[in-house]
């Protein structure tokens, strides 16, 4: 077994003291999970796309935040976009793909 870091020890202590309690997801979250599951099972065609490494990292991080595989997140976002239901909301994660403009030197 690997050595626990401070955060993991704190979680384990809280669990052992019974300080953690399970919460049920809200109806909105359940609906979101259901939509993601439905999008996962409606697979008819395979598509290959190329993404920049920073964009893929952001997608994978957002998928982790949402609790789903990144391929499912991509399919869900594309489905929402083509059906006109895409609503953008800010992430709590730092964006890897935001690039700051480079200053040009004098020519």
C-alpha cells in the first residue's frame, strides 16, 4: 500500500470518525448523468479527430470534473451543439489551452 499524503490521511481520519456522509445527487445531476449515458449508447458511426494537446488536457480535466469518460463528454457536447442546447458555463479548472499573446520584437 502506498504512503498516504496529508490530504489522504485527513480524509481517512474523517471517514474513520464517521464525519463523512453520503449525499444523493440532485434531480438535475441525475438528468445530466442520464443524458450522458444515453449519448454513450447511441453510437452509430466512429469519428477520428485531431485535437491540440492543451485542448485534450482541458477536455479530460473537465470530464473528470463531470465524472464521465472524456469521449462521452465530447459526444455529449457535440450532441448539445447540433441540437441547439449547448449552454456554456465556466469551469473551476485552470485552462491549459489559453495562450497569452507573444510580444513581437522590432523588425
